[in-house]
């Protein structure tokens, strides 16, 4: 049985109600070997917790990644941020096994293929300097090593750091193990061959790595500094009457920004008030990658989420705190028919991320 047919049969047998699924990885390419896995991403409606499982199915080794649509989006985004889009590649470059959503699998495949093809954003000056420093330090260690075992271990670190530096300069994705080599071969096959040929010859390896370093700006060790002075800055005061209503608003809720990029110049933290009208209930939603902390000033708001598949309610009152982790489906309610609820919200993103969902199951 060919890998796509085998993967499709697995999904039909183990996940007959899957929303959609993909198979990808080396098994679909000319780089397939006798040990290549079926890398399968299956998206399930209402899956409470994503999981990864290795198994053997009809003699096929399988790497299974089970997700809800919400968790898949979160894990894919994390891969892009880490410059290692493993899940995105399985979906973008693989085959659709099933799709019961009327085309969402193909739409997602197109979006991810475009993002993978575009490559990562360019390195910041700090990231570029860090790569130069790491490689410079390793080259000093390699030059000073007399023990053959230490030379071997340091040598492989130099090979990998050189590959990552070259990929970073070239705005290419990173990888580990065989994927680091594949990325480098796709970007600079000659450099990949040079590193493989030189890995056991310290003097030759130093020469190859130094050439990459020179293209990156040269060795950087003495004088390298990873951070300036973040401590001596002015404090900012926002008086209660100065809060800004120039922020995202929702029906039945009034938001006022206190601490934000616009009001105080903050870059990672947003803080403000939300006034929730009586007898108001939000839609089921999550806040993307944002962490959200809530302090109840007045009223009796409720926060509803799923715990082991069961709808769970936190009924809060003045002085209570509630934490909402990233991507957790939930909703807010004010069951009081006569009194508004006032809460102070702090979140880890400047933008008000609200992704509405069909249900708390995601």
C-alpha cells in the first residue's frame, strides 16, 4: 500500500469523524527510507488536549499529531516563531487525507504553503550578533582543544552553528538533525558539502566556518554585549480620568486602555478596564497567543470554560483574580440583570485578539 493510501486508511479507521487530516514528511519524497514515518496531522472537533503519539499501524511507523483547529493554529504559529515550521510543512507540503469541512483543509494548506515558501523574517541585529558570537566562541574552543574526543564534539557543534548562521543570513528556515542538513543543502549545497568533508579536520573546519563568519560580519567575541541598560527609564502615570477609549470595543462592553503602546509606550503589556453591561454574555472565543489576567473591581462576572470536556463556571466577585492562558476557549458573562461588572484586564499583547468559536470545544 502506498503511504497516502495507508495514511488515509488509518485516519478512516482510528478517526472516522475527523474534520480533516494531512500526511507529509520524507515518506512522500524521494528522500524516503525504509524507516520513514507516516507523519499524520489529524484535526478533531472538540479535542480537549492536543497530543503527539508514535505507533505502528499495519507495519507502518507513524508519528501522529492530533489537534483541534484552535490548538493546531497555536502550534503552527509557535513553529513559525521558532523558525522551525514542522507542523506547517506537513500540512502545506503533504496530501489531504480527508476533509469534512467543505474545503477548510485545502484553504489552510494554501495559506501555510505561502508562509513556508516566503521564509522567515530577517534576523534582528541582536539575533545576528548572537549567531556570530556563538560561532566565534566555538571556534576558539575548537582551536584550543587537544583532546580528540573534545575536538569531535566541538566540531559537530561548529558544523551546526555554521549551518544556522548561514541559514539565518539567507532568511531560511532552521531545523535539527537531518532537517538542518536538508535546509542547508537547499540553500547552499556547496557549503553543506564543505562542512561534511571538514567536520573531522579541525583546521579545515575552522577555515570553512570562518568564511561564513566573514560574510556575516566577522568574528565577534571581545566586546559582545547582548543587552543594554533596561533599568533607567522614566515611569509613566495614568490618572483614572485619563484612560483612553481608543481601543477595540464589543457589544455590551466598554473598554478603556490604561497601559498600552499608545498611552505609555509599553511593548508587551496592555492593561485597562472593561465595563460589562448587565445580563451580557460574550460569544465563545479565545485570545490567541495572549495571556490574560483579570481582576474584578465590582459586580459578579462569570467565566466559563471546559474542564475534561465538561462546562465549568468560575463565579467571581470583587477582589477576585482570574487567569486565562493562551488559546483557551472560554466566554465571559454578567448574569446580574441590574448591575454592571467592572474588571481590570492585563494581557501580554498590545492588540485585542478575539477569535470567535462555534463552541467551547473549539
